[in-house]
């Protein structure tokens, strides 16, 4: 059993000018890790299923201290109006509104996430809240919520991320000024990646020059980090084209005999002219020719999630265009740094390249309705 939920801290909201820092207390209710084994079959390159377990923690803030300052005008006015009234009435005449304490249930679908995979954080609160958070102490998480009560963030784990624990910090704010802060961590475990060697013609190999690739990489990161806040997809992604996979995501790459990073997408074999389809609904945020990636379409699915379609022969969409799942984006080709005609399909979460295949098997946008009912019933 993993005990990765190691600490809960509660702090008063510092945006509030009322002095309640010394008064606010938090009950920390812990629900033992349930250890439910779910059969999510994450397939890495070797196709081995990886059992995942769930980790859940419930935290609660007591509201009495927080609400006390707002009740002070009431007792003072009562006292001046009726000084001779029965003193015993005074204590009962101070109506301290009992605001339900802010509660949050925080759940990781799995406390362990493979390199190049996606971790899911689900948070349910008993009244409307806003969430923010960081992973690795600096990378911002995209939280999205359909109703202010149910929140979710996807954590893209880099294919070359160091193994071990990565700190995860969440801050939950309610409209009335209560705040819960929560520190935990996810454990990065090794992905199973292979290595491959690529040989290019001298002409194509020129594109490996950092003078060409770096400005393009910077440009791509700007696009990947400009996602819309709300998720616009539901359910599973579809294959953008059918064909043999010729290079898996995460493959360590040797160009001209030297290690040159890893494969940030999935290569699907096909013929020039084959129609390439949108893997999920979204908005086109890039549709142009680049030197290394060739003719590229990038779709923003919201909440930090984007998909990329590289080396196209023709582009059939425009920036700003909304596309549905299965809508044609263009034609497969061999533009840019390639050895032949294929589609390079890429998935990004918070700017981090992750395994596209996971999106065909896992519904990352699903909200846990059973948690909603559980919190409402308490
Ligand atoms: Zn590729």
C-alpha cells in the first residue's frame, strides 16, 4: 500500500483582511487509501497492462472561526440598544451564522504515473470553489470544472522525467474566503521505451541544426502553452488515421548515431494523400508549414490538452476553426524532417508530450459523479 498522501495543511485565506489567522482551525479527516485496483490497461511500447490503484483523501475546514468576525457587528449593536435588558439574553442574541465547513475530497486515479503518461487529479468540494496547483514546484496545473464543485487537472509526466516523487500542491478557495491547501506527491515510474537509430540524407540532416530546430521548438511551446481553460472534448480520442505504427511514443532517438532526445509522438504509416482526421473536437491553433515538422495542424482541446498532426502534404483547416472528432484536417505527407510518408501524431498536456495511445483507451475528461452524490449526502 502506498502512503503517498503524507500531509494536509490548512491555512486561512490571506486575501481576506479580517484577522482570523490565529483562529482558523482545520480538521483533517483522512480516509484510508482504498487500494481499489482498477483495470486501466495502459499500454506502453511492450503492451503490458499496468495495474493502477486509487488514492483518496478528504479534508475539511471548520467554519466557526472564519465566520466569527462577520458576526461582531451584531452583538455590539444589541448591547448599546439594550444595556439594561437582561444580561442573560446577550449571549443568545449573538447569532453566529453556522456556515458549513469547506470540505474537499482529493483523489488521484493512480499515485504512480509512468514516464510519458498522464496523471489525473480529481477534487470534489461541497460548495463552489476555485482551484490552482503546481507540480514540480513550478509547473502550473490546468484545473477545469463544469460546476465549481467538481474539478479535474491532468498532469503530463515528461518521458524523460526523473524517477521518484514529484511534489504536488493544491490550493482550494471558496467564495466566502475559506481555503484549503494540500500537499502531496506523485511517484514517477519508468516507462518502457526502446531506442532507434535514424539516418537522414545530408540535405534533410541539415534540419537537425539547432539554429533551425530551436526557434521552431520555442514557437511550438508558445502554442502548446496557450490552451483554453475549459475542456471541449468528451470521451475517448479516435485514431487520426489507420495504419501500421512505425515508431512508438517515447522512443529514444539516435540521429546520425547520436542520442537526440526522444520521439514526442506516434508515427503512423500511410501514403501521401491519405486523409488525416481530428482525434477529438477542438479549435485549430496552428496550421502552417514549419521546417522540421513540415506542414502542421495543432488542435486545442482545452484544459491544457492539445493534439498535433505533422508532416502533412496538404492542410485543409484554418487557425480559429472549430473541428469535430473525425473531421478531415488535411492529407498525409512527407514534409519536414522525415524519412518517408507518414503521420506523426502528438499529444500534449500542459506543454508536455505524452503517449497518444493512452487517449484512445482512457476517458480523461470523465467526472466522478458518485463522488458528487457522496459529498452532497454528508
Ligand atoms: Zn514522429
